[in-house]
C-alpha cells in the first residue's frame, strides 16, 4: 500500500471517528451521561483542569511519563486507568476528548495525534512549541472536523469579555494600540549537570519528538519552561494570556507585518536560556492608511514585584477617545480622552448577561455537543501564540523581523525563518508532526 493511500485511510478513519464523537457527546448532553475524557499530562496545570472536568465529564485516563503524576491525578479524579503512553488513550474508542496539559514541546504533537484519532482536544497554552507546529494543528483540527479549544481561559472570563464588548461599542473610539505586561518574581533555577532520571519516570517518552537531551533536575518538572528545547519562556507561558487579550481587543487577525523584541538575562545568573526581561512590539498595517495601523507592545520582567496598576498582569488599550485597562485579576477601568476616570457600574458584566458558560472547560464540551466553534478556537489560539514565537525568534537572533503574512514567512532572514520550526530527535520519532 502506498504512503498516500495509507495516509488517506488513516485520515478517513479519523473523520469517521470525529463524527461518532460528536454524536456521543451530543447524546450525553441530552441523556445526562457525561462525556468521556482522557488527560495527557498530569502535572501542575492538570490539578485545576482535573477539578473542572471531573465535575462535568467522566475521566477515563490519567496519562503521564511520571508514574507519580499519573497516580496523583487518578486519585484526585477517580480516572479508571493510568498509563505513560498517550497512544493507549488515543486507541480507546470510548474516549470522546482529551486534555493536553503536557510540557510545551508535546502540546502540538499530542494534539495533532488526537485530532487524527478523531478526538476533540482541549490544549493548554501555548498551543504549540513553534509556529509551524501551530499551523499543522489548525490544519489537523479542520481536516478531521474536531473541536480544539485553546487554554486561554480569559475568552470565557466575563470581565474580560465585557471589556472587549466596551471596546467594540466604541468606548474609547478607534483602538490603535495595546500595551500588555507580565511582571512577577520567578525563582532562580540554579546550575545543574545531567544525572539519571528518577525512578518511575519514562524520560525517553517525556522527551518524545524533541531533540534528545539527557535528564537534568533544572530542566524537568516546571523548569522545562526556560529551555529552548522544551518550552517557550515566560513570553509563552504567562505572556500567552496577556498577548491574547491584547490582540483580541485590537481586533487584528493573522500575522503582523513586523515584530521586534529586545531582552535578555538581566537578573538571573542560572541555566535559563530564555530572557528574564523583554520588550516586544508588533505592528499590523491594515490597509496602510492613517487610522488603520495597529500596534501591540508586551513587557515582561520576571524578577520584579513593582506592577502597573498594582496588577502583575494586565492590558491597557489606547483609542482615539480614551483608554481602557483590564486585568484578569478582576480590575476594569475606563478613562475618557481628557484623561478623566469614567464610572462603570459594578457587576455590569456577568456570565448570565453575556451568555457565557460556567467556565472555559464547559464551553469546550458545549461546543462539541452543539457542533460549533469554542470561544478560544484553535485558529484564534494559533494567531495569538504566533506572536510569542515571533518575539522569541527576535530575541534569539537579536534582529527585528519583517513578515509576509500571506506566505507566513519571515522575509530576508533565513536564520530567523528556520526558527519558525524546530530540530527534532535524530533518527525520527512516531510523534513528529507530518509536513515538517
């Protein structure tokens, strides 16, 4: 059988499975039977997700290469099975959807495999480790006709949704600029050397399709965020939320025409590879005329406790008739064009008044049952996460980037253009996404 034919059969089977999965979840919604969910990745983020999904679904699998993590999630959620191999979860035809809460380097590969297996996917932010994998994930979701929700839960937060509604209603006129930030005090991860992985950890599975690096204590649980091979830094970690809100409020889609970021390690003397300080700027030209250009600025300092508006994270929007500030920490403030504070009614925005679900995870399951896009559809997630990848590329190369949004390439810079993808494990791996 040819590779083309084999791929066609695999894709056809996935499409059939996705249709079955829609039917099962729709049936569950009317019959009272909870949909069946598998967790892929059982670390820190899974604790919160486990609680919310456990209240609205039946969790069948707790999958993690670290046996202790899998067992802990099983204990918390009463999952039926544990495993260290995500393929067992995807082979289970009773599973309707999976939650991908792995390290970043597994996000897109695991989610793409799940789409091809006909599973709906809730994928944690950022949805991809690099731009090319994000594009492949969008294509996999569309081709296999499954729902993929991105874990930027501000899209289901009534305060943030209400703020965006104010912007759309013209509360500050034409929105031309957004400024977002992530300011907090992270820890020093120190310096370490490779050692043997802990007992009960399938480290080879944990590395997966990424370029193999030996186990090291400060690039394993959580600290993987700060290594190019596994994470996206704090620009991609907490910055994913703020840049998503900022891009949403600006009302821009697709890639910007330019991206520039400066930064580095200003504070931490440790093994971290990503910057602890960065200032990133993006521009969308619109039709090129005055009044159509849009700019987004993102600032990151992960060694400071001095916050704008006394909020470690937030976004300011600047328009032709005022300024609006919103933070997922529960603050929403408005100023007119004379810099006078505008009073906003308390509790103006509620889940009920805005027609929002109980939470982001319920929205995901409702989207499956009703065969609609979720609030943070994967195409939306990919557009926002693309800014993360462009910022990291600009910092790593030390150069501003000129981008062709139509071809989704960086022009005139082959080194930067190559960083839109990544190096995979020598000799190949079953989870490397196709088309790389």
